[in-house]
C-alpha cells in the first residue's frame, strides 16, 4: 500500500466528533466612529475616500477626479453618470471590457478595520467589471459600515449561489524586490465616495 493511501485509511478509521461552529457573538474590537476609521483605512491600503452629502453630490464630485475627467471609456452601474458610455447589457464577451478606463459601482457595506467594501454580482452581468478597469469608483452609504470582519460575516447570506468579494484598495503587490507596487495586476486606483445620506 502506498504511504498516501495508508495515511488516508488511518484517518478514515478514526471517527471525528462533529464540532459546532464558533459563535460570532463575541466582544470584538470596535472603534468610536466606524466611518472615520474606514476612511483612514481606505487611505492606508492605497485608496482614496471622500465624504459627500448624498448621491447627487457624489456624482458631482466625479468631475474632480482626474481618472474620471480623463477617461475615454466609462462603465457605470449607478444611474445618473453623464459620461458613462459602456453598458454591460450590450457586452456579450467580458473580454471586450479590457479597455474600460473607469467603472462606477455601488458597494453593499464597508469594513472599518481594513477599508474593505463588499461587492456582489447581483444584477451585474459581468463581474469582471470589479477588476478589469484601470480605475474603480465605489459609492457607499456611510451608515453601511461595520467595525470588523466578524460583523461583516454576520451580514453575508449564502442561501443561494452567487459571487461576492471584499475589495480593499487598488490592486497591489509587495513581492517585487520588497517594494509595494500599486496596480500590478488590476485597478490602478480605488476611490470610495462615502454618502452621508444615502437616501437623499
């Protein structure tokens, strides 16, 4: 008998008692102001976070971003973006999105401790839009920020198959000559527009 099979057989011969999953109801670390911490952490991971009053002010703020002002191709999943000229509904092959300069999307919630934003493919035809553009702009309600990943996992739902990702800053790697490289294999910048009043 090969050693691998012997090891597997030995493991199978010893029943393991089922263990309950640990409770998420713990005294996890929290900050006095989750949105303030989130803003600092987005900057710490290489992104940019700007506070705006509401979605209208957020859309007006886009013109102040050089990546938006200089963009030739913009895909927006947010209504009201005047310069948007790429519609995912018109794209059959996601490879055709390779030259999109800016994607404007909505985040479901953010995580203060690491500056991450939760994005899903709900209503999104091609989820590659979160990774393939040169620049990503996320609109996020300030009230939709949790303190830590433990609280974040409490908000996730797995009743049906789907896609979700925690996006924290632009693409980056630190394994090239011990230097941090931004935009190595994905978006070169991430901007979060934090909506103080998401309903107005």
